[in-house]
């Protein structure tokens, strides 16, 4: 029996977003009736986005999965009949045993991501699949490129607390559309601006965030490393440097200086797509003092050269000493600030030796269709993710999911595109119906949420389903014999010192606690946890991996330097988030789909005119991978040569039945094995 706490109804937004908002919810007659921001939370300050304000509609969605289901029609059609939990668990155990007996355990592939940022639910399947010896999934779809680049310069994924931008002279929002994808940062930007900060947005198109800035640098996609190097060129040439910080806290400054002549503002202007004077003016502003704060988005790392971009941006505050200023520095992510020991949740000790093969999640389509893969993937278990919509190279993913000989189980809250391809669908609880501990990658508090609603129908949490499967298969049973709150207690107690001071009782009483970090928080004020203990302009680690040891501009594999591709696909196409969906989540909502209107492609006026395309026309966007249909939005918010497709629609709700990720490729970026979602060349034509 799950307890319900409708009396003190505080909750936490579970979605994969840097904000991790603290919520207040109202429950009446067993139904969620309203969700608002919790003004008492120090970071989110009562502000929430327009998606989560409508959470009642998601929780009580007509597309909620309420019981286990078995497929009765062809794959992809979404025809199901109700079955019992006992039947479902029994059938899965039987089928998996048969697959393991015939092909070995690596023929079983779990597929999950951060549908919930609750740590218990996120890691619920790891011990089970480790103990079974299943293929391991490389969870690379989001941050791994950015994090690999960031670590190369400063050793650990943390940075100055965003709240410190209030008091800065300059705030740079570099490749982050905060107005869509982390609204609380906009609260801080407004506060910083009211205190006199000049706000610059660096983004290939004029986002709502850019509209609220003092200046928008409309760069060419994938050119940020060149821009940052030109800024360094100016800082060095004009002596706008903190020599003391450079001497005591950095490595490789002389080598960097020798490397910079190739990157004068004049030399990079064409690649970056900005006049040299604009670059010089920006550099002077950045170098005017250490009180400049850069908030970097994960989004800009989704390019062929995205790791290098993040590595290069991490160098900038080290030149001006901004890392040591209470209102300066930079934040990409706060992800590793708590220093947690994830083995408590993940249980790598349960893996067989040698450890099973690794499948990169962004290449799911290849894994499901490659005839040379041995053993082939014969059973797929999807939870907390919707790969049919979110993975690149959608055509190949759908081809794989349609395989008749693949036994697919999808554990979901709502009947997604992926669920339509399942043999069995299992009903999942939402954050309103299960307990979890939430950490964020944009702020520095930990939060706990207890259930505020009973589970609808027969829904079970990831933890409960994995526990049942473990029991049925006779593996890792001891791990799942623990209660969720006992697991959270153990996880907290084994964190680094910053988290160990936080108790379960305190989280239960207050809802959140800030990590035990100083305020202001300046993790790189005296160096960084790299091999040298310094912020590394020069990285031996990069060199050993065959990558440039110094920040270096590498043109995109699929970008404007590829003359051979440009003849057929002359336009760069970026595919960032939209306002009302979160990845593919919320695409199920009729209300939010109406607000989002229809899938569009933004085209510059000149590009539209050259193709005879008018605003509102139906168009076809085609890449070397495939094509999908959109409505043209002719605008000066993007530059000629660059088109923008915002958001991930379920393809079932997309005109033509295919959505944005038919365009994107499953090749990996320069670092971390992540996807190059934004490095696409396309052509757009009227239909
Ligand atoms: N509304 C909404 N919120 C979300 C999400 C969503 O889908 N919708 N997704 C959530 C998730 S999973 C994540 S990881 C975060 C991501 O959130 P962020 O880290 O903020 O990243 P994005 O918003 O994906 O992209 C930021 C910006 O990068 C820009 N960009 C693309 N290429 C380049 C480039 O070459 N240079 C520069 N300078 N900018 C570039 C895009 O145009 C976009 O405006 O947001 C989360 N929040
Ligand atoms: N074109 C394009 N594609 C992208 C991106 C982009 O910017 N552009 N962004 C990429 C990024 S940054 C990311 S992180 C990925 C994310 O891709 P996904 O991780 O697939 O994220 P969502 O689309 O939000 O789907 C999460 C699913 O998990 C389900 N879910 C939520 N909580 C639970 C739970 O507790 N248990 C179970 N069993 N299910 C649950 C939700 O109902 C939802 O269907 O998408 C990537 N794809
Ligand atoms: Mo993400």
C-alpha cells in the first residue's frame, strides 16, 4: 500500500531539465487539480514552466497506460488487449530465459534514459540487467559529449552557482535557450539585468531568450570554438588577462598563446558568421573584468565538434580570473557537484566478468538491424524513454522495432510511439504516485518527493517492476528486498562530504536541502581537479586520445565546409527543443499540442524566396537520412543558410507520420560518444 500525503502536498518536477522545480500541488477527490511553483525553494523561486503547470492533464491523460497490455495487431499499430500482471511477468521471464538459453544474455538489451530524474527510478533496472548479464547501454544521448569536453579543461562537471550571476557586469547565455529549457535561469537573468548586467546570447537563431537580451550574436551552428578562440586572441593581444590567476591556477598558457595567431577575429569571421568588429567588441566586454558569468547550454554540444566547444568555453573564465570572482565564472552543469557514489544504486558489482558488451543508445537502430551483430538483440526492455521519437536516424530505429522476431517490452506512463511497437506494455507510475530523490544538473539542491496520489489502475514504479522481474528470474533479489527510503538513506550516506550532511529526515521535513557547498561557490578559484590540478588550456589527456591538446576549431563533419554535400543539401538544420514539449514528453497532450500548433521549420526570408516557399506553406525537409513534412515559418529569426526545427513530436501526431529525427544521423561526436543532432545538412522544398 502506497501512502498518500494530500495534506502537505509538495512535489518535485521529475523531468530531465536542469531546473528541477519544487512544486506545490492540489489534490481533490483523488485527482490532481493544480500544480504551481513553490516560492519557498531558493533556486526555483516559485517559477515553473507552462508544461508542468498543466501536469494534471498529463497525470490523468486519456493515453495513460493503466494495466499490462499484450499486442494483438501488427507492430506499430497500437492494438492491445488487457492482461494481468502475473501473466505479463510470467511471459517476460519465460521469453527472456529462452533468449538467454539460445543466444546468451547479451541478446537482451535494456533501453532507458531520464524520463524521470528521480535517482531510484532512473537506476531501478541496472542491478537486474547487470545480474542477468544483459548488454550494457551507453546512456549517451544527452550530456556525455558536453561533459567529456568540460572535464578535459576543469576535471569535474560543476561550475559557479547560477545565482551568482546576479551582481555580474556581463552575463553570457551561450547556446542555452533558457526561456524554453530552464526557465528559472531567466528569473536570475532578469534579476542580474535589473542590477546592471549586460546580457549577451550566443545562438544560431533568435530564441525567446535572445529576444530578452541586450545583444544577440547569431553565430553559424558549430562555430563557437572559433568564436571563443578569437575572443582569447583579443584578450591576449590587448592584455585583458588576470596574470595572477593564470600563473597560479592554469596549465599551458604559453602554448595557448603560440596557438592563437591563426584565430584573429578577421580570420574566423566568415566561419562564425559575424563581422570581426562584433567579435572584438564582445571580447572587450568579456575582458573588461572578472565579473562575467557564462551559462552554457548542453544544447550547443550536440554537434560533431561539441566536446571541443565545451572544453574551449571552459577556458575563457580562466584567462580573466572570472573563476575566482564571486559574480563571475561559468556553469555548464552542476551534475557532479554532489560527488555521489552511484554504485549503491547501479550495483556494478553484480556484472559478470568479463563485463558484457556495450551498445550506444544513439545507435539503437543499428543495434537492432545490423546482421553482423553477434549475438543479435532478441529482447528489448524500454523504460523511462521513447526511442522511436527521440533517437537519431528514426527510420532505422523503426525498422528495428518492427522486427517480428524481436520481443519488446515497454514500461510506460503513456502509450508512446515506442509503446505502439511493443509486444507487452506495462503501466508505470508518475512522480506524483511514487517516492524518489531528485538531483539536478542546473542547481545545487537535493529534493525528495513523496507520492501525493494513489497509482491509477495497476501502475507500478520502475523499482517495483524490476523487483518483480528479479524475483521471477531469481537474480539480484537481495538488492530489491530493500525499501525505497532505505535505499535513499544509504545513497545519501555514501555520497561525498557535500551530500553526507543531508539526511533523509531533513529532506522529508523540508522537501530539499542545498549541498554543503560554500556561498559563493567558486570550485575553480584555486585550480581544478584535472591531472595537473590546474585549469588545463593544454591537455595531455586529450592528446593521448588522439584529440588536439589545445582548444582547436574543427569544422563540422556535416556542415558548410562539406562542398560535396552542399550541392544536394545546402542548408544547415538545427533541431533544438520547443517550448511546450520536453524532448518527446508532453507530445501526448492535446492541450499542449494545440499550443505548439504544428511542427514547423523556420526558414530565412531569402532561403524561402529562392525556393518559392511562403509563410505557412507545407514543405518537405530532407537530409541524407530521410524526409519529413513541416509547415514553413518564414522569418528573420534565423540567418540565410540555417533552418530550425524545434521540438520532438510523436510521429503519430506529425503530418506524414514521421518526425524530426528521420533527418538526424546516429554518428558520434568528437568526445563522449554523444549524438550530433544539430549537425545536419538538409534541403527544403514545397509540397
Ligand atoms: N521546453 C523544453 N525544455 C527542456 C527540454 C525540451 O525539450 N523542451 N529538454 C530538456 C533536456 S533533456 C535538456 S538536455 C535541456 C537542454 O537545454 P539546453 O542545455 O538549454 O540546450 P537546448 O535548449 O537544447 O539548446 C540550447 C540552444 O543551443 C542552440 N544551439 C544549437 N547549435 C548551436 C551552436 O552551434 N552554437 C550555439 N551557440 N548554440 C547552438 C539552440 O539553438 C538552442 O537555442 O533542456 C531541458 N528542458
Ligand atoms: N531532434 C531532437 N531529438 C532529441 C533532442 C533534441 O533536442 N532534438 N534532445 C535529446 C535529449 S537532450 C534527450 S535527454 C533525449 C531524451 O529522450 P527520452 O529520455 O526518451 O525523453 P522523453 O522524450 O521525455 O521520454 C521519456 C519517457 O519516459 C516516460 N517516463 C517518465 N517517467 C517514467 C518512469 O518513472 N517510469 C517509466 N517506465 N517511464 C517513465 C515518459 O512518459 C516518456 O514517454 O532526447 C534527445 N532527442
Ligand atoms: Mo537532455
